C-alpha cells in the first residue's frame, strides 16, 4: 500500500532497567529527519519491522522530499511530512508534527536521526516505549538507547542497530525501494516522449549537496561525449533543483543527452529503476539506484565507500589517495585545497567502467 500523508495532522521514560523482549506492537513510528540517502538506508530497518510485526501500522516521519522514496513501499502504511525548513519551521511547526504523531497513538517509537528535533518529537510523541541512539541527554527521552557505533557500522547497519533494543534480531539486509509496474510503464512513456529510443539507459547524477562530492563538470561532459560516440548507450541526467542549470547546460550542448532535471523525486526514481547502470557520487540518487537493484558506479571522493556496503554489488572508482577518506559526509571545500580525489579521476576510466557494467547486465 502506498503511504498516504494525513491532511489534518492534529486529528516516558521507564525508570526500571530496560527489558529486551519484543512487545506486541500494533502502532510504530519511525523518525528519520535527515537526507534522502538516509531515508533509503532506513528502509532495511522498515523491512525488518514489517517482518517482525506483520500486522503493525508503521508510520514514518521525515522531510517531504525524502518521504517520496517510500511511495509503494510495502513496509510503510502512513507518513507524516515534517517540512522543517519551510512550512514547519520553528516551534509551531514542531508542535504541529508532534500532534500528528500523538494522534497515531504510537506504542513504539524509533528515533533514527540523532538531532535536537528528533529528540524533541520523541519526547512529545506519547509513545510508552521510545528507542534511540545514546548520547548527551538522550536517556532523558528514550527508555532504551543503543550506542550508535558509527566507526563500526555501515549506513544501513546503523538504523538496524536500534532493533535489538526492541527485542528484534537485526540480521543483515540491504536497503530496498519499490517501483510498481504502473509507474515503471509511465516512466518508459515519459522517456520515449523525451526522445529515448530504447537503447540501454545510463542514469547520471552530476550533482551533490557538498562541493567535495561533485565530479568536475568538464569530466561529466567528457563522459557524455564518450557515451554518445560509442552509440550503444543512451545517457540521461538527473538531479534536483540545484542541478537544473548544470543539467540544462550539459544537455543543451549534446542533443543526444536526455535532460531529466525537471522531474520530481518519485518520477526520477521510476526512470532510474529501468536504467542499465547508474553513475554518480556518494549521494541520495546513488543510494536510490542501489536500493532499486540498478548496477551502480560510484565516483568515490572524500567519503568512505565501505560505509555503503549492504551486500549489493557496487563498482567503486577511487584513486586511493593517502588523504582519502577525509570526511564523513562531504564538505564545501577540500581541506587540502586540491580536491584531487575527484579532479584526477579520469573520464576514460569512468567510461570503461560504465560500459563494462552496462554490458554485463
């Protein structure tokens, strides 16, 4: 069932040592207020919750754009959008979302993102059992906490790590997204209307939230030229509002490149699901592609690609410099001032990997 936001959202800590048996939960709320990629990583946890509590009503609270990836996800019954940068800014917005959560009468709540807003919503949720990551002040809100252990866990393993506090065995599993047949057919029709001739599609995301995770524009241009010259694969560019100008510039100079920069996330996700290969940095679109089972080529820059491991194959292109990795999530500037990790990642090497991965599918 596709999750359905509710239009009208207004519709304690246990003092004893926490018990580790699993409650018979019927109403579960998951707070994930971070980025799109983080929501994708959390889907492994959602699948585990659905497997353990097949009859529970599972609600996810998150950013509106991040919640789009949960359309059609079978583990999700309901979503509560929290537009913390716009419509829900400030205390009034936080209280509105808290009322929406309380209206769902959660029996168990998981705080996946570790932020002040997450902690506040957990405290206001009314859930008798609240589970979150350990940290300063967290035990005042969460009845059960677990160490986040960032250095020892992949991005998919971190949310799964919360499950043990609810008595659920957090067995390894990959992130998973779902695009149904109807949306996939609509995606094919949109691409055909845009000029796609049915050749294997190469989905490319040239952008990133942080500058140090972006492959230089000139390298993207060279890769596109190589794909067009080869003639066997059809490149398509994807991104959010911040990348529209870049995508328009790259595609305008190359008529064979499909400009898909004006799509919403759900439609872009549906198109990516039919690609033969995805190319990009450590970004939300890459995580979406992998969770859809699309073979991916990662242009590894400042972050640690081993943190993306979830059992699915991933072609990692890295220079293996002494300074790599240098950041957990990327930065606006290279701390050494040269950005060699992506500046020196040659387009010819990327082209070879893309062709090889696409043709092996």
